[in-house]
C-alpha cells in the first residue's frame, strides 16, 4: 500500500538547512497496524505529513497504492488525501462552536457530499461510542470524548488508512486505553492504521514498530 524509497525532507530557514528525514525507506502493507516511535525532533511528524500527502519529500520516491505521488498535481493530491486518508491529531482540531455532529460532517462538506451527510456523521459517532453526545460542543466533552469525535471525523469518508499523530498525548490513562481500543477495532475491521508516538507502551500495541532517530529508521526496523 505504502512504499517510501530513500525519502528525504530538508527545510530551509534562511541559510540554515534542517534535515528532518535522511533517506527513509519503508513499506506498509494494506491492513497493517504499525507504530512509528521516536523522540521529539526525530522526524515522526514529518514522515506522517509526507505519507498523508500534506507535504512533499525533498527527494526520494513515494508510491501509494501503485501510484507515484510525485507525478500528481496539488488538486490530485488533495482529492487522493480526502478519499484515502483519515487524520487524527493530538490536539483534536475540533471547531469549538460546532457540535460533535457538525465537526464530524466537515470532511463531507469539504468533499461536496450532500447525500445522507447527517446520517453518515451519526453512524461515525455511533461507531466510536458517542451517539448520545452528537449535539454537544467540544467544551462540553472530556478530552477522551473530543478525541473520539476526531476519530469519527477521520472515519466519515470511510478511508482505508488512518494516520494518528500522538493521538493519546493529551489524554489520561483511562482515556488512552479507550482510544487505543478504538484503533484496534478499526484495524480488526480492515483499516490500515499508522500511529505516531513517543511512548513505548503505546507503540507496543501495534503489530509492528518502526523507530526513528535523527531522521533515519533504526537499523533492522523496516
């Protein structure tokens, strides 16, 4: 499903070059659940941004489902991103004045989808156990519930791949267990799941762990 070949990412800030990724080669099969672990600054989020088509590599190749994404236009990348990927972030990124249901509907709005929009959003909330909280705003929800809304939003377009960047970083231990259980259920249902984390106990929940250090994958971890 995912094939990265010697991918690099260099950020230029004035005359300074920051090498975020230094030749990453990685394969992820459809239906896998993997964790990418590393310290702050190791390149984890940069890797996720490239895999999720939010950024382009400086060099190297990225093949997604047989397509060389470097050949795609920005519009084609956006279309593929909306169709193939669901994103979950540490800070939830919910609209504070919108209800849980309205937040989950957002990807459908951006995609121009009108047909059964509310029903699809309601089904996604039910899938993460929040059917009874659809009309609550984020300030009326716990951190764990807000993250479940964010997961429902990632699911509403039924993408095959879920990318989660430190999804439990702002949660207590009880909510963390609940959120990881949801990711396991999604994996069992056939989703490909990539978790970005700096916590070894979270990474241990995945089928496979890839460790990043200074923009490189640790030897033997591909």
